[in-house]
C-alpha cells in the first residue's frame, strides 16, 4: 500500500515539475515526506521536506515555507539532531508570528516544547 501511494505521488510530482507548477510540487513533496515519516524513514522524509522548503521559498509561499521548516525540524528531532531541529522550529515560529497565523504559531510552540522535552529525556 505504501509503495503504491509513494509511486503515485512521485508520478504526480514529476508531472507538476514538468508543468513548472512549484506550489503543487511543494505540496507533493510535503505528502511524500509525510509518508516516509510515518514509515519511520526520517532521512528520506527530510530530503522531501527540504525540497518542499526550497520550492515554497522559491514560489514566495511564506506559510508553506513555515510549515516546511516545521516538518524539517520534526525530522531532525526524530534523528536526534536537536540543535538543527530547534533552528528550523524557531524559523517556523518567526514566520507564523510575522504572518499572524495563530494556528501555526501554536503548532510552532507545541513542536518546540516537544523537541525540548525529547532532548531533556535523552540527556
């Protein structure tokens, strides 16, 4: 099931890329990254969320970039790279505050709290 879903999303990503649809390609990178994360493949998920971040920034999608920073931070956290995770999560928080996106601001604060908790428990 996962393999079939990933295959479908990769095809759609290629189509969006060939059309030059940056927003759709970023959305698909997010979806692919989410699937890899759910499967515990955080390095692979990180690769797609970093691509999502670059595309969102290139397309001028500030909210998309904020969300991508959160996703990158979550992957870095799961990989035990807490300092890098916090850097991305703080960028998520800053952008959310600049955009006055209260829901994203709340997510950013919750994600930061979770990262600090995991780091403390490990240390």
